[in-house]
């Protein structure tokens, strides 16, 4: 199973880009989701899935 980081890197998308899409002012906000320090919310999973071109289910399995 791929991790969220694996999927993001495969798509060539930066943490800073996703952080901005989620409304964070710093990449660390997204990094906390990717590392599991912050629990992902459904609305965040939806945004991340859209930006990475994968399903929300795939995002939920990757975190």
C-alpha cells in the first residue's frame, strides 16, 4: 500500500502546494497530516484526493 507521501511524490506535487490548497500558511500544516500527527478530516481528504487525482478512499487508506 502506498503512503500519502508516496502518492504525492509520484504525482510531483509539493507539500507547500497542498498546504496552500488546504488553507495552511506553511507546509508544516500539511506535513502533520502526511506524517499522521494530525488526523485528516473528510473535507481535507476530499481536497487532497482532488489535487492528487485519486479517490478519497485511497487517501484514507494511505494515512
